[in-house]
């Protein structure tokens, strides 16, 4: 029996869609990392790395998934596109909610990607990556 293939779509800050085949149990942070999907932490990292606090950024900000999925940062913030889908995801823990409170661009359907595992119920999930002040700043300074 073939394991069921599931799909998730990330919508990046430019509005481009990235539809990715994933497996049950994959979490959104590891999926994004494996497919070079740019989450909040990536931009901050490239901005600080390139233009200002090279050493400092490594120590204090780090990359996407700065806490390696342990629910202690908010660099993996995603916005679930539909309320229906949001309701299918197991509820956030208090720790996740505490971290979300610190996230930029928080919405009613915000979650931390590292805390969402793909299940057959979530097949076809669509999540947006928040654009926020910090990212705009990073973009402004980016030389591309
Ligand atoms: Fe830090 Fe998700 S990677 S909370």
C-alpha cells in the first residue's frame, strides 16, 4: 500500500504559491526549510547578516526556525488561509500562544509552523507567510 501523499501550499510574501507534496507527520517548519520557503527568520537573517550585525545576528537572531521547532521563537509564523482549515488543526498550546503574541503581523488564524504536523485531514492546507515591518525593512535594504 502506497503511503498517502499530502499537499500543502505556501503563499510567499510576493504572493507566489508553492505547492509541495509532503508526508503525514511532516511539520510546516521542516517542510519550509527543505524547500527553501522564506519565512520571517530568513529575511531578518539575510538583512542582518549582510548589512549590519554579522556576529550579533548569529548569536541573537539566527535563521528560520531559530529555536529548532521547540516553540521558543516566532520565526516560523504562518497564517492559515481559511478558518475551516484553521479549525482542523489541533489547538495551540499555551506556550505556542505566548510565542504567537510576540509575532509580527499576528492574525486570528496565525500559528507557528513548527507546531503543525500534516495529517490527512489537513491535505490541501494553504498557509501564507506574513509580511511585516521587519521584512519590509529587510527588503528595502536588499540589493537582490
Ligand atoms: Fe521557533 Fe517554531 S521554530 S517557534
